[in-house]
C-alpha cells in the first residue's frame, strides 16, 4: 500500500464516521421521546360543577365494598358540587338537573316532567333502574356512561368520594333501599 492508498482508506473510514454521526443525530431528532405537555394529573373542569381534580383512577374496588366504609355525612358535603344543578329535598323543583329525591333504585329519568336528554330518556323507557353500580359508573364519567347526557359534570374520579355521595343519595328517600351485603 503506498501513501496515496493509505490516505484513501483513511478518508473512507473518516467519511463513514461522519456519516454514522449524521445518521445518529438525525435519528435522535426524529425519535426524540415525546414529553407530555403537562406532566402529572389532568384537571377536568366542566360546567357549573366547579373544579374537580381528576385523581388517578382508583383501582376498581366494587361499589358494594366501598359502600361499607362510606360516610353519608361526607357525601352530603360533597353534594355541594352537585347542588348548583340538583335539589335533594322531597318535592323540590328541578334546577339545571332534576330533583334527586328517590333517585337511588328508582327508574332512570325518574323526575316527572323534567326534560331529559334522549339518551337518558331512552334508558328510562327501557325500564333501567339506578342501581348502586350504575350510579357509580355514571358519576365516574357521566358522558361515557350516558352518551349525549345533559349532565355537564366532569365526574368524581375518586372511588371513595363516589361511594360517600351515593350513600348520601340513598338517604334521600322515605324508605332507603337496603345496602348490598
Ligand atoms: C352542571 C349541572 C350538573 C351538575 C354539577 C351535576 N348534575 Fe346530575 N344531572 C344534571 C342534568 C342536566 C341531568 C339530566 C341528564 C340527562 O338528561 O341526560 C342530571 C342527571 C343526574 C342523575 C340522573 C337523574 C335521573 O332522574 O335519572 C343523577 C343520579 C345525578 N344527576 C346525580 C348528580 C350528582 C350526585 C352530582 C354531583 C356529584 C351531579 N349530578 C352533578 C346536571 C348536573
């Protein structure tokens, strides 16, 4: 190998090195990991429901279990988030939403004369009842459970909060339904 050839060889190696670097850099641009715009928890705010921080979805302990440790007095406090749209007293009128007396175990779209969304009205006509489990799903994410619902509430993401409020709703009746065993 004469000097000229060694030079060519070195040049080729050097060229390949630059090329590898260029490819590496380009790849790191193309494949740069995407960072979420806002790390941490999303904050869902909707309608007059006020700010409800969406906590990480609680592991799915069934509502029957959560009701055992729920507290109706805590639920009554949490009902402040509902009270802008719902009255809890027997015989009280509708606000943005229907009166909630007797809703637990009652038919869906239970208030006579209230203008429900068609999604909710159809469930009522189909004979569906507000079981504890359905209330739990509805209050987690109203729009996911009843597509097109008129209830502009982001939902209670915390399973214990939902159990508290459902236990309170149960007390809004002349004869509250039995709790699940
Ligand atoms: C921004 C107003 C608003 C807020 C806040 C709100 N709701 Fe509602 N809610 C409605 C409306 C409107 C409907 C009727 C939904 C439909 O027709 O699709 C409804 C329906 C319901 C129903 C079904 C009633 C029936 O007759 O079938 C329940 C149960 C209920 N809400 C509970 C709650 C609870 C509990 C809270 C608080 C955690 C709450 N809502 C917060 C507006 C609201």
